[in-house]
C-alpha cells in the first residue's frame, strides 16, 4: 500500500507539471478539441514511457521526464512561420516530428562517441550552482503569475484564484514539514487533491471535455503525417540536442547531490542516460508528441517528500502510461487548475535553493566562482526580460537559443569558468 501511494504521488506530480505544455502548444497551432485531447494523451504516454526507460536502463534515478522547454520554444517559433515560410500548420508539425527524430539520432552519436562523458566534466559545482539559480529565476515568474491567475487573455489579478493559490501554498508548506513522517511523505498528493477541491468549491476549475465514447484509446503514430526534413530543422535539432544534453546532465548532477546527502549509491550512467534520451526523442517524433527531458525539479520533489527509492517512481511513471490510454481520465486530469500545480511546485522549488547554495559551498576558489556567476547570472537573467517578440525575423536556430536565458547563462558559466581554469594552470 505504501509503494502504491508513493507511486500515485509521483504520477500526480508528473501530470501536474507536464499537462500545461501540450495544451499550450495545441493552442499555438489552433488544433480542434479532439486533436488537442489526442496531443495531450500522446505526450503523457511518451513522458511516462520515457521515465520508465530512464529508470530501468538509463540513468536509473527517480527523475521524471517532462516536456522540454526548448522543444516548447521551437514549437512556438515554428508556429509563427505558418503562412510565412511554410504553408500550413500541419506541414510545420510534420517538420517538428522529423526534428525530434533527428535529435534522437544526434543523441545516439554523442553517447556512442563518448562525447557525453566529456561534457559531464564541465559541470563543476559552480556551473551546477548557476544552472539551479537560473532555473529557479526562470520558473519563479511562471509560479507567481499562475498563482495570481494571470494567463492567456487574463491580464488582471484574480483575487479568488490568488486566495486559493495561497491556501494551497501554505498547506503544502505545512504538510511538507509535518512532524508525522507519513504525512510529510505524501504531502504533495494531499496538497494537490485538497487544492483541487478548494478550486472546485470556488468555481475556478475548467469544464470536463465531452467524452469521446472510447473507453481505451491507443496513441497514434505520425498523426500529423509522415515526418518531413529540411536543412533548417536539422540544424535546429543539432543545437537543441546539445542544449538538451546540458539540461540532462544538470538534472542528473542535482539528483546525485540529493542522493549523496542521503548516503545513497550513485550510478554515474551518463552515456546510458544519453542513449535513452535519444530513444525518448524518437518516441516524441514517432507519436507526434513533445520531446522530453529529465526534469531538475525532481530533486526538489525527492527532498520535500524523502522518497528516494526508485520503485515508487517506476510505478508512478507506469501509471502515467496507463491513464494516458483512458481518454475520460485524461479529460478529468486536464481540469486540474494550473494555479494549484504552481502553488505546490513553488514549495518544491524552495528546496532547490538549498541545493544550489550547497553546490556553491563546495567551490574552493570563491573568486573564480563569483566572477563566473556574475557573468552568467547577468546574461541569463537579463535575457529572461527580453520579450519573445524581439526575436521575430531572427533565424529559428538563433531564436530558440537566444530566447532561453537558462541555457545561455549556463553556457556562459561553463565558458568563463573553463577559460579561467586554463588561465590559472598556465
């Protein structure tokens, strides 16, 4: 029973943190309700399967897979090309399917040639510290906006949503620090359920879509048509793969820190994780979904709940796969209010700040670390304030990179620190 409840909690955490991306992307391409439901279903199926594969034959850690923010950005950029560079949204989606397949191929190449192992050496405590801080800064705006009820066409604060969000936030904070161990262990699922019920009472949940009449629905393959390829999407996929590798390594390193603090055995399976990430990108293209990436927030979840065992995680990821096959269940889960998810995730990310500072304390050369952090944080955080509209007319490859302060800041940290290290050796 204990394993089932912890697995259920993992499932709830995965769904709550992932369901917004496919809904937003479907809206970008003006997909009708039935196709949006299918897109959500396929994405959840891929994310669940990706998590199971990584846990069993990849990095073998309790790190859930989520829709990659990089791929989300590429989807958004290419949606703007409809009618300008490409004829229809369907044509663009076929290209993006091809892009994920190409990304999978690049992942395999890096894993086989040993390139992944070399990249891991660049993730020093300073780089990991900067990555975590930038991740927190990047997502904090979304947390606060979501809790205020600001989304889409809603530009004014909704006080009712804010009240419900604050209740959920303080409830999660209280339960995650509860003296009774089993309450602390299941604090996330308790908070999600109670927060959902509160939003139902205040009338701030979405309507459950009409049933399709199907009890079970298997995910389709190449739903938007056979994948297409052009030079632009191949170049974009190459750079996206490099950045996804950076993200993957950072997520693994953060979880390693949590495991080390709890005297857990480390596996150090970066090449295996890269190979499985390649498989997961291929699954994203094959099932017409969104490319996935290991989520750094999993470390915060594990720290908050104390659930270090991989068995509940595998069960949770498997449950995501199972429920994705039932359209009616997915329709109900799609009504989970975003502010509830943001409020709960806010508490989880509080633990990430502690992890970041822990990495900083490991650095012996504080002068070098401070300089690298200064360059990286100013560049990364500064880019977060540049509106996406500023990149109109910029080539897709450049726009997808420059529009991501997290990645630019992390790359800046790596470059500056490595230059300083070489300078010191000379």
